[in-house]
C-alpha cells in the first residue's frame, strides 16, 4: 500500500504542465500539472491516481498558483505519494462545478495514457475544490475509491447519490467563509440511506484554512490509500 513519504526524495517526481481540450458545442480546456511517481512502470504494478481540485484563489492561467496548497504543494516540496497526482487549474471566473464533465474526460485520458489502478482513483479538494469534489464524485460515484472534500459543500441531490462512496470530510468549526454546516449537511445526507461510510472531522477553533490540518494528517493519507473501489 503506497504511503506518503514525509521526507524529500532524492529524485522526487516532477510536476509537468499539461493541457486537455474537449470539443462539444464549444471547446473547453483545462491546463493541469501532472506528477508521475518513480514507481510507475507501464508494464508493472498499476498505480493509484489523486485528482486535486484547488480553491477559488488559485484560478487563472498560471499553473504555479495551484502549487500553493495541498498535494501539488507537497509534490513540489519533494513528497512522492506513489500515485499519479493530477492538479488541473480552474479558469478565471468559472467554478469547478462548471467543469465536471471535462474533469471526467481528463481522468479518462490519464487512465488511457498511464498504468492506472482503476480501483484506486481518489478525489480531494479544498474550498471551491471541496464543492467540486462532491459534485464530481456524485456524477459517477461508482468510478471512485474515496473522496476527501475539505471545507466544501454541495447539493442535497449530490449528497444522496453518495450512498456508498467512502468520504472523509474536514472543516474548521470557526470557518467564516464556508460555514461548517455545509459539510455537516453533506455528510448527514450522504449517510441518510444507512451506514457510516461518510464522516466529518471538525477542527475546533480553526477558520477557513482547515486544509493545512487535513493534508498534514498521516491518518487521513493512510485511510485514503487503503480504500479500493467496491470494497
């Protein structure tokens, strides 16, 4: 089971700028950073995928912005997750919820281009990316192994679609940007059909930046990498 290496690697995976374009009635494009681990072997053991959705402050056309927080920041610092880390950038003046189909096609592309363990595709995001995480996995929950939405939220309909997907959400109870009730409501609705597959950790006295606590939590990463689709 891959685990996060908490020390810089001698040869950490490089994050390379990439781009996907989707043409339907119009062309949609997302630039993204891609980090392929040293463990990736096209003929060897398939590796998991982490799709990371940044917050509203990192939107735009400068991929360096998405390295500010979360898995992209950790890869830049030399961490090797033993997983392919995909960090798209949301265009300015749009939201991740506008790009759900393009994100799915991006994952299709990653699965076709690399030796991916299709049973271990994980989605995580913070703030706007927390909303995007809920929206993306709700569109096709059977595709994903687990989700970690941080200080996010979503719709009642999306939450009810997540009746079986393992979810570990995080939120600061002093968040004055996105109230903690947003996460509470999503987890409550996701569990409404029975079971305790979705849970929420609340950080007492923590404001909007609950992602530093969440992404720094070794227990979260161990839990995430232990999840497999359909188990």
